[in-house]
């Protein structure tokens, strides 16, 4: 368990979502061009990264707010839905829990 005593480690962990975001932001925008109802994810994810980088680390992963993890999870669910199968179908096929 991370007791946050290693600042270098914590900084590296907190940098990962920002690095990921910079690498995939254009992909999320292209997804929005294909499926306009997914456009809000671009702003949601960018806002979460901005708040994380502003020092509020609860924006990394917190289910009760629009955190970076929550945004990606919901985008994933929407992408599954666009492909046709439901989460129940995917779980029955052994590809989701």
C-alpha cells in the first residue's frame, strides 16, 4: 500500500494520467467526430487533468465525481454500447466483469 512517503514515486504516478491524456486527446476528439454524443468526454477528461495538475489529486480516480478514471470508464462503456454488445453480453462472453 502506498503510504505517500516517496514523493518521487507519487509524482511519477500522478504524471501518468497527464502523459496518457496528451497522447490520446486527439483520439478522443476523433471519436467525438464519429459519434457526436461522445464530444463531452473531450472537455471532461481535459478538466480532470487540469484539476489534477492544479493539485487536487482526487481528480485522478474518485467514483463520486467526474474524475479522470470515471471519465474513461464511462467512455469505455459508451464505446461498448456503440459496438452493439451490452456489458451483460460482454460478461457472458468472458470479456467483462
